[in-house]
C-alpha cells in the first residue's frame, strides 16, 4: 500500500495558535487601550470563540 504524504497537513492546533497570537496583538494595540471595558470583553468573546472553534481551512 502506498503511503500518503503528510507534509502538507497543518498541525491540529496551528489555526488556534495563529488566532491566539492575533488576539494578543489586537489586545496590545494602542487602539484597544482606547476602548471601554465592555468593548474589550466583546473583542475577547468574538476572537476567543475563533480560537476555540478554529478549523485548519479557516487559516489558509
């Protein structure tokens, strides 16, 4: 039986790691410091959901 190449398959957590890094950048941005508490919570809620629900296809 022929082996399938797995080099093109992303790591299962790659998308979530990318989304978490993106959220960290957004949270440390000067524009975010200007937001009120509720707006920052909404940002974390929506972007945090992306981290939890990430599928590899969404990262490409």
